């Protein structure tokens, strides 16, 4: 993607930005001229390294636990003085374990952790940021979900449900906010070569998973990031409410 400064003067808040897809998204947005506020949870070293890699100036990192019930509010309070033009809800967790191998306490823990970070956190943050965007006369919200929302996740039921919920939330939010010039887009990747997916992709099922795509590979984070950068900048308003599949034709729906 050419470094045309179409986002010059705009500020982007990217969650889960210290590595993987979030890191690639932060770099792509900065290349287009956006100032980036990068949220991270625990890996302060990776977040600090990201700051050194971002072109432009004015970027900063913010620590917050979006899986905590108060995390979204705490994050928003740290950035409320900014003019927030773009929000990318990218932070998430994937916990894979067959349900019949878990007792109820573990099952409940997995659901609470997954729904909290993958659905409730983005919903609360979107509520807070969208109200600021309305005051500013517009903005763009981009949610990162998954093909698992459509194809099913038999060994990660909470993950599939959380991403399906985020799909629905994004569509509802798009309808609610379109009259206020706040646009909402959703990106649904398949497997991506990230730290979160490494254990699965390098495990016994890795080759089978890659072969699900006729490209015979998982996506690179930059492929997802370039799409997000387009949605944050040049995508027409009439795309609001869309869910864009980026899964290398590994799962097709119509």
C-alpha cells in the first residue's frame, strides 16, 4: 500500500496493538498519516517496540485490561481528551479445548474470559467512543471478528459465539449510528500467522488448516491490516454494516 497521507490529522485507537494483527494495523494506519493510540494489556516491551516502528509522530501506548468489566471505561478515560476518528476493536482471545474435556468450572471460566474480551469489551468501548464520534460529527469503527462466527468452532465454542455476537453487534451499531455519520465495518479473517495462532498452525493440525485455503497457507497480518486501512480511509459510506471475509476462500458463504 502506498504511503499516501489520507489519514493525516486523524487519530486511531487500536486495541490489542502490541503484536500480531493489531501491530500490523497500527503500522498500516500510521503509514497513511494517522496518529495511533495503541492499547496493550501485558506486553509493555512489545508495545514500546511498536512505537519505534511507527512512521510519523504523536503516537502513544496505553495500558488497559479490556477483559475486565471496568477496562473499557478505564481505557476511554485515558484517551478521552483526544479527537478519536477511528476505533479498531482488535483485541481478543482464542481458547481451544474440547468441551467434554472440561469440568464445569473450567467451562465457565473460558466463557467468561472469552466473552468478556471478545464481545463485552468491544461493545463497551464502542459505546464510549461512538458517543465522542457523534460529538465530533463522524468517525469509523472497525471490528475484527473471525470466519469461526460462520463455520462453527467445535473445540472453541465460546470463541465462535463471541465473534458471531460481535458480527451482530457491528451490524446493529451501523444501523444505529449511520444517521450520525459514524460508520461501522467488520472484518472476518480465517487463520492468520500470529503469536496467538502459532501453537495451532505449528501443531499436528497445522498443514490441514493451511490446506483449507486453496492458497495453501494462512493469512499474513499485513493482508488484514491493509483491508482495515482501506475501511478506515477510502471505503465508501455505503459499505457501513458490511462484514468482509478475508479467509483465503477457506470458508465461502453467500
